[in-house]
C-alpha cells in the first residue's frame, strides 16, 4: 500500500487550482478587478466587530438574516417573490454544488454536464462518489438539445450541472433549452442545476434561469458573491430553489458551516449591492471592447455573456500563455485544445493584455492561429 492511504481514484491527482503567481496583471480567475469602496469596507468592519462580540457562541445555523438579504437581492435580478426559505448558502457556490451532489448524487447515481464546462464539476462527482458523464456542446459552443435528450435518456442522471453563462466559453443558455432540460430531468426525478456564477454580466436581453423557478420544482439556480459582487475573498455562494430542495440540503451540510464572520460580511456587502455591482456595466463594456479587438486581430472569440473571453486558436497555446506571462500578464490556459481565456480587468489591465499579446505573437509567429480546417 502506498502512503498516505488515499482512495484509489485520488492517487496522483493534482489539487485543483489556477497558478497563483505574483504578476502585475492578473486576468486568470475571473475576479472583479474593482475592490470594495471605503464605505463598504467600513460597514463590513463594523458588522464583523459586532459579530465578534459573540464569537464564543456558534452562529445562526439557519443564517436567516443573510438568506433574507439574498432573496431580496435575487428578486431584483430575475427572482419572482423568492423568500428566505427558497435560498440556501455555503462557503462559495463550489460548496453549494458539492452539497447538491452529496444530497442528490452518490453511489449508483450519475451526474452529467456538457463539455467544455466548468472543470470542478467532475471533482464534486468524484468526491461524492457519483458517476460522471460529460456530453458535448456543438463546435460553436451552443447547446445541442438533441444530443442532450439522447444522453439523458441513456444515463438518467440524478443531477445535471450546467453553467449559464458557461465557463470557459461565456455562452448563455436560452430559456427554452433550460425549460426542456428541466422537463426531461423531471421524467426520472433528476435535478437540473443552472450555475449562474456570471449571471450579472449577461448582455441585455439574456434572461436568468431564476425566472423559470416557479415552473419547475426540480430546478436549482446557483449564484455567487465571488464574481460580479467583488467578494471572492469572503467565500459566499448561494442558490435559489424550492423550499423542499433547500430543506433537503440541511441534511448534508456540516454543523454551523457558515461562520458568524462570513454571515456578517456577506450581509454587510449585500447592503452595498448597488455600489459593488456598479462596476459590472464597466466590465461588460470592457468585455465587448476586448472581444471586438481580438476579432479585429483575426482571432476566433466565443460570444461572451460573462466577464471573460475565450479566444484562439493557437497551435501552441502554452507558448502564447507563457509569452504573456513573461510580459507580466497572467491569463488562463483552459478550454478546448488551442484556446485561451482572459478575464476582463480594468481598462489599464486590458491595455496591458493587448500590448502583451501583440508583442508575444510578433515575437513568435509560428504560434499564430491555426487554420480553421485544422481544428475540425
Ligand atoms: C467562479 C465560478 C464559480 C464560483 O465559485 P465560488 O466557489 O462561489 O467562488 C462557480 N461556477 C463557475 C462556473 C465559476 O466559474
């Protein structure tokens, strides 16, 4: 036996995570580049100080104040009269989704997503001992409902996980796809999870799956404070679903999983929602400018409803990634072979990105874009 005595499927596995490198321009994990204002920082500090007075006690296990605040916020962005008992939260939406698989997946059950998709999903499946099946998207990253119908009929998944907007492509799902998938999942008592980590960045006219919650009791919509809310460091993710589904999650959550400090921080940040979200409009404009610029340079770019752009394709994408890093710009080597993903930062950061990419490609022309026919 090798030591330590890991489960077989965990042996030799690298822990998940993008490189955390100390470089001037960090555009690799889709963070919001704008930090909280002085007023928000002061309010969080006061709230945390108040919570600290009773840190000898366990926190509110039901985090009612926070759930009430989250429900009120969701009702301003697609939710229809959601109440606190239709909202659940944990330490990041990653934990929320792991809890979903702990509750609704498990041995003998299967979870499904459609690639390219978020690379953490198979890890939740592995960690909850749920079977994992990845279908595919079309070549242009749009959703192939016929393929999905066949796959769901064959595997009858307990959970289907789909990001919308998708990571790493930025593609949002239309309502009719979500509605049809929810109905197909319901046929075998499956739960459909729409991961809206990037929902606040969606282009106008792109709907939120929250609007469909009243029609499908097996629909779950997850959100996070890590991206648009500029609160990645606080670790707060949440979901909206029926009261029965939220109640079911209480069975698998650890006791007092949300610390009093986290609850106080998130509730205070929610009171500053308009200001924290105020930079979303800037980021969307910067995204659209970045996509347009990349296309002008002759690159392929996936349409994006998120705060990143997936572009390519490069015969040697690692060389391009390294070239950018050598020039102080960290992006992400992810997505299908040949593609790279850049998060949207401030105008200054994006200017640095454009300069670094231009210089990299001029310095090493052989890494220029692959011809389209080579990708097929
Ligand atoms: C960033 C991201 C999340 C958010 O994770 P947190 O744990 O809430 O920080 C969830 N889903 C996707 C697809 C993401 O890219």
